[in-house]
C-alpha cells in the first residue's frame, strides 16, 4: 500500500446522555491529515447517521476507507455498516479488540418491544466478525464493500504497532479530549471515566 493512502478512523467517548464521536484521517505512513467531530445519543439509534454525516462533512474524496471502533457506540446505538458504506460510497471496516460472544443477549436484556426488535435486526444484519492476527495481537474485523483479504490487509497496513489501527487510536484520543472539553463548556463536572464505544462486539 502506498504511504499516501488515507483512512478515516471513528471512535467515541461519553459520560452522560450524549456521545462525542471523533474521526481522524491518517495516511498509511501515520501522518495525521484531518479531524471531524459529531455527536450521537447514548442509548439511541442515531450513530449510523452520525458516522455517515461526519464523512459527508469531512468532504475528503481522498479517504479510501472508513474504520470504526466496534459496532455499538453509546450503549447499543448499533452501527449499520451496510448503510454507512452505501451512504459514503467506500468500504467500511469495524475493528474490535477482545473476544466476545456477541451483543444479542445484552440487547434483549436492556430493551423491549420495537426498540429491541430494531436493534437486534440491525445487529444481526451485520457481517460476522473474523479474527485477525497482528503479530501477536488479535483483533476482530467486520467489513462491507471490500473483500475479506483486502480488508485484513488494510487493517495490517494501518497498524504499525500495538494491535490497534492508528486511525482508531488517534480518533479515540481525540474523542476523549473533545468529550472532556464539551463537558467543561456545558459545566458538567462529572470526572468519571468515559464508558466509550463497546469495542468488543
């Protein structure tokens, strides 16, 4: 992969009822090349639209791939990778970082009625996770709009060390900083640790 190939990583941080989502554009040679921010509702169903809108506002046709941390930001605000890929017209990869039996049982326990059905329908429509070895570290990848082997190569190219793709690492740092600033601006003194995206699903 050429050093100038760019990917957008999207991660989030939250402590209250709004999640701060950050997007970081990185080149394959680890040069940071832009940021974009958005918010979604904790426990809501708007994360998919938020990610798509962030890519649209970024307005960077040179960004070839979109990587998201996990599948369920902001307490089961489940991402629809197919809808994002169709909206942004480029491949979308979800990367998570620990073994997991999935979120279906947790969704069933936390929600009821139509809310439960909608979330489960979105969640079960996503591609299965597959394990990917990154030189001693294992991540789990879902991908849409790209062949599995190519998606795995993208994750490897953007993970020079540490087992976390660099666009997602930088985006997570940006989301935490922006979330702290947002809370300071609105006078929220809660200094608890952000829950953040469920990166294990």
